[in-house]
């Protein structure tokens, strides 16, 4: 399977701080990859490097065979890289439909008009928000705003969708609904990279997991291998979690 995204020795510095340090990682087309690690490990910074928000200080980022190390965020988006944000902030003065139509126009290449609105409505149906299409986006619940983020991302016609803590603040039922939605998106052929703290989500969703610690990639592999890796246990999971997993499979 060919790589859609390739990171080669990617480093991002902020002054004397190395937020991301020498990360090499390949993400094949169609994969659902989990990105985990402690707070401050560099996960969101790595996503910012991929999307051009903070260009790499060193190393290369390639997407669909093209060097995108120095592209700006709007250029990355128009190449097929979409993302959601940990803190969800829809355009508050616009309706739910207008929020998604804006994404379709910005990166999806549609001009303003009925076609953009029709496509936006299709995405809202897909995420279960069609009934509130004409509501003000600021009036949505947190779970609905998260679904709106999915719809906006899909309106950008992504090849790669980067999800940053999409389940933060959701209850168990809402997390299960989000999981179903992510699986449905992946089934459409969209490659997914998800930053996530809930290990039950990562283990049930991802074919592979990458682990960052102090900006360094300390492990990458199949979920079972990752949760048994001593470096990952020490840096992130903890011995209690490892014992519980061993007991569950004993």
C-alpha cells in the first residue's frame, strides 16, 4: 500500500525548545492511524506542521508524492488535507449549513450558490445534523459542534482527515456515536490520523498507533504491540493500565 503522507526527520523548534524532534513516519492510503502521548508531547504541533500552520524547522513532509514542507495552510487544504480542532469554534454568526458551505467553497472548490449549499446539506445528513441546518451554529451542543467539525472537514473533500481530540468532553454514548461516524468516514476511503487520549477509542478504531513523548516518536506499530511496549507503558500508559490489559487477556 503506497504512502499518502510521509514525514522524514521532521523537527519543529520554538526558540530553544524542540516541540517535535526528528520524527519519521509513513501513513499509507486508507489507514486509520492513532497518535497518542502525554500532554505536551508534540501531537498537535505535529499536526500543525503537516497542515502548514507551523512549517517544519528541519526535515520534509510529503503528501501524495509532493513535497509540502513549505506550503501554507490554505494550500495544504486545497491539496486534500483537512483537520478538526481540539477547541471547537464554528463561525458563530452563521447557520450550521453556512458553516459547512463555507468549507466547501474554501477548499472544496465550489463557488457560492446552490451547489455549495446542496453539498453542505449532504454532509450534514451524513453526520446527523440536517434537522438543525438552519440553526445558528453557536446554539449547538458540544456533541453537535463536534459533528459540525466532521461535516466541515468532509466538505473540504479530504484525502487525509486529521482529528484532534474529537471526543474530548463527550459522554460515553456520544463517544460511541463519534466512533461510528469515524468508521463511516474511513469506509469512504478517507485516510484518518486521530489524536486521542481515550485508549478504548484508539484500540477499537486504529490499525496502527504512533506514540510521541517529549516530541520524539518512541514507538509505532500494531495496537497490541504498542500497549505492551515498555517505553510506551513508562511514558504514557502506566503500569496499572498494562496490568489491567494483561488481566483482560489472561
